[in-house]
C-alpha cells in the first residue's frame, strides 16, 4: 500500500503520488476531454471523433485510435520552440506510447469506421508529462465513446479496461514515486510504467541514467509503480462516476 507519512519532498513521502486531479469536459467542443494535473504538471487532453479511418483501414468496418502530443512553448522554465516543420524524436516516441496505451483499452476496433484522435497538449511541465497524458487520455477516450453511444453511432462502448501510467525512480539512492522535474533530472534510475485496470502492463520503460541497477531494485520499482497506478485508476473511477 502507499505510505501516508510526510517527509521533505514538497510535503509528500517518497512513496506518494503528487496531488492528482482529472477535470472532465475541460474542452467544451471535444467529444471527450480531460484536464489532468500531476502536481504542477498540467496536460489538456481532447478526444475527437472523426468520420473515416486511415487508408489502410478503409473498407474493413473497423475503427482506429491514434494520438498526438505537443508541448506549449512556455510549458517549461525556458521557451521551447514549436515543432512546426518536423516532430522531434522525443515527441514522436511519446505520442506513439500514448496511442499504444489507449488502444490497449479495447479488445478490438469493431466500432465502425471512425477515428478517435487524442490530442495531448502540455500546458505546464514539471515531470511526468507522458504519464499524466496517458492517465487523462483514458478518461477522455471513455467519454468520447460515451458521446458516440448517446448520438447513436455505436450501441455499446468498446472500452474493456482502463489504463494509467506513472513514473518511478531512484534519486540519491532512494526509491521514489511520481518524479517531479527536479528529481527526474537527478535520478540514477528513471522508469515509466503503463498498466491496465486488469493489472497487465502495456509498457515498461526503464533506464539507468547515472549507473546500473540490479534485479531487486527493478522489482521494487515495479511494485511501487503498481501501487501508484492502482491509486490513479481509483482516481479515474471516481472522476468518471461523477
């Protein structure tokens, strides 16, 4: 279980999440949307329902879900230029990860030839932008399919499970959950995990940034991430119940 004791880390323990909020309907014109906050990190997620599918999918009767990710120029401490001509490698990696994660919510794509396009725009970055985006994208996608049901486009939602994501790492020899930027840049080990509400992993990304780590450390990091993701899934359930 997550520990509740408070230690110096902006008032939270090494095994605690930052304050997490999920505001549904934050983008008034999107079929599904969520403004997600992990501490000071804020991401606006909008899920748009579009008629048609990519060319390779046409005529199949199947739909598709894809994702795009971007960071506003002043989401960070210094201005980052917009990626106009070509997406950077980091951006491409993150949006592919988000796409894989939300597609894991479904068993199949038998919801007709519609595309759900998930836009994740980072308004403010303080570490964990990809994990926040995935956690908020799940909520936005659930609401987009609910809109399709209300408007008679589908009879039932194809969503079979929820997904959420969190970062873990080793900072100054201490295992920590949900790293802020100041921790992330100093982490000896940095990991991002995506897990479903069924307890199965979508993705595990782990790197020894300033050293190596053994199997025992890996197991401890994964167990802590599982605790964090279970807490995030509960926050999602509460938000969707409202």
